[in-house]
């Protein structure tokens, strides 16, 4: 089973700052990586799929990069509504299995 | 409006059973892989099970294999999860979610989930 680790566990930043979140896979997942945002009491919201494609309606300040085992979600300039928990997710193997990372919380500093 | 609406959650004793439903609207349900994902209170996300449409595919997490059964009724646009032999560690909000791509081979499925329901809470406790 491929494990995902996310770092840091918590990121404390101010509005307007740049956020850089990391997701590392224990084996290569090629480009099969997605990022989600979750706010309290809400379901997750898809931000990025295939490592770098923004989902429908996602603002351009969110971008994804990476391939293989190392991936990054960047929020270029934090808006107040961006403070939330962010999860990465991969799909691999045959038959395919899905795993999620443990999450990174982005807090207001 | 594209929407998923789960129901069927509740409280059940360990060893008991429960069935969840997820009604889809606003898209061609039969064309999409569908998935159940759960989240224990204060914890992260955990994939539970997925199903294709027309290809017979079902996949399960090791933690639920043999106890949970995913199924679907394309005529009624409904996804199901039958949960048997429930354990306290199955306590969670259960979400149904749609694949980001429709009408694809399994090779390209389960890479991301773009539509989620609001979830239904399952509590397993004596």
C-alpha cells in the first residue's frame, strides 16, 4: 500500500502570504495525485487533480506541481477563506486502491 | 444542479448492520465511478469502497473488505453501502463522491473526486 505523508502538519500564515504544502508518496504515483480543501462541517472540495490541473471553479491562486513521489500545493496569496485543512490523495495499484494523506492545517497567524 | 444526497446513518450496536444510500441528481449517474469515503470524528479521510458502472468493478479498503458491500442502481440514480459486523472504529461521517471523469476505463478512474455529498453520520456504540 502506498502511504502519503504531508508536511508541515500545521502552517501558520497571514492573509496575503504564500503557502507551500508538501505531499510525499512512499512509491511513485506518477501524476495520480489530487488535493482537497476541507472546512469545518463541510465535505472536502477538490482543488487539483492529475497533480497540476485545477478543478472547475478553483481560483488561479491555487496551483499544483510535482510528479512521482513529491508534490506541492501552492497558494500564491492567502485569502481569509483559504484557512482550512488540505489533504492529498493518490490512486495506484491493480486493482486500484485509494489513500489520503493525513492533512495539513493552514491557520491564521 | 449536480448533487449527491446521503441518507441512512444512525446509531447501531457493535456487530450490527446498517445500509446507506446516496441519491445523485444533475448528471448522468450511470457514466461515473462512485465512491464512499469516511471521516472519523476529528480525523482525516479514509477511502471505503468504489464501484464502476457496467464493468462489474468493486473495490474495498482492507479495513472493510468482507464486511461492507457497495452497489448501485443506475435506474434510480442511487449508490448504496451495506455495512455488516460494524465495529466502534467504523464510527464516522460517510460521504459519497463522484469521480472527476465520466465514462472512462478503470485505468483512469479513482484519481480524484469532484462532487461530494454532505455526508451521513454512523455511530457504532454499545
